[in-house]
C-alpha cells in the first residue's frame, strides 16, 4: 500500500481512538490554543448565519463549535466511521473523499463563506482539494488552514513524508504517515491552487511561548 493510501486507511483504523481523545480533551495543544485559534480565524468577518465547510472534519467538533456561534456548517470526511460519530453528536456531515471532491467539487455542497482545513491537509498533493473547496466559495470567501508548525517538527527542515506514532495519546492508535511542508512549500501549494495568502498567524502556548501551529488565511486570486 502506498503512503497516501496508508494515510487514508489510518483514519478508518484510528477513528474511534481519535474521537475519544478529541472528545476527552486529551490533546494539550488543542486545549491551550489551537482549537480557539481556528474558531476565531473562521468567525472573524463571518456574516450572521455564515456558511462554513469543514473539510476533513473528523468527529465534527469544529462544526459543532461554529454552529453554537450561529454559523451554518457542513463537514465532510473520507472516513465513514468518523462521519458516523460526528452525526451521532449532531450536525450535518457527509462522507466525501478528497479525490471525489476534486473530480466533482459539487459534492462539497455550498456555496460557502469559509472553507476550513483544520490539521486535515496531510498528503503530498493538496492542490486539488484546496482548489475544489475554493470553487465552492462565494465571492470574497476565505480558505482557512491550520497545520503543524514547522518549528515543532524534528529536523531536517525539508519537505517529505514523516510518521506519526500517536504514542503520547495511548496505545490504541495505528501509526500514520503524513507529509511535512515547510512554510515556503505551503505558500507554493496555496498559490498552485489559485489562492492568494492574506494572513499568517502562529498561535503560541500561553505559558511557554512556543508555537502551537501555523495558521493561514487565503482568498481566491
């Protein structure tokens, strides 16, 4: 099985374990800053009852958080099990794989004011899904991406596949391959998808001052 296929399979294998740690608040970086950062970035400038597409929604926490603030949300994920868990907790969710959305962007629904990717761009080719999501935006719509901050990843500082063991989260996970990008590589990927970067933020740990994530906002060029 190639690495992108292993990555997709990992979200099926790890679905229940992932839902437990997210719902249990067991990921420290999320609790101290990254969850709040992505919510704030999405709602900033969002009109009343604004429409948000959550791509790679997982068990759906972000859709529910945004809906509680008045947004109209729709989440998609390739993992049938994660979508099942998300629906049980409440909200509108659909099973859509990234390659399916690339072939037929209308499967993503819309139109939307914001398309958000919260730690959900993990493969070596993200141009197609970024372009597909951007195509479902109204004029003036935004794409918001939160991802791993390069400063938190072991050297060497160059693009390539890495492996996440999830060791800090317990023994219930299967290792997952994921593709590391430098800041420059992220800028190139957004540009290749026809997007113009308008904002870069680096949420920091409130006590240590260490970067928690890299957060980017873009518009159609």
